[in-house]
């Protein structure tokens, strides 16, 4: 039976955001369910192809960022951790480099 959960470190600390764990012992981030045909086929109804869409109003002149990343980032950092690491970096490439360095 598929279920949602998170990875734990050897110390029992939760790491990353929630994932969908499948009967074949594989897992994927909820955000990766779109376009992952193999996981959809093995998950039954646990993974669907219909995206959730949210609209946000960003006030003119206010800084805003959208981070599009793979589970390589989201397995290590949650949204708040990611934000705190790059919030003072203005250049997108430098922000992305900082996150990549901090993963390893």
C-alpha cells in the first residue's frame, strides 16, 4: 500500500519534505508525480497527473523568488531552510550555486 512519509537520519531526525513511498520500495517527491509514468503505474491511486495550481499576487516592487528544483534539493532542505540560505543573495545564479554547495 502506498503511503506518505519522510526519510530519517541515523539519529532519527526527519529530513526533507514528504515523499510517496510505493509498494516496489521506490519513492518520489509529491512534486515529482507529474510526468513520472512508472511511479504512476505502480502506485495505483497514490499518484495522479492532475497538478494543483495556486495563484499568488506579488506586489509591485516586492522581491519574489520561485525555486524550481529536483528532489535532490528538497530531500535535504525544506522551503524555510532554502529561503533562509539564499534570501540575501540577489543574483539567481549565485543563489543556486549556494544551495548546490550546501547540499554537499
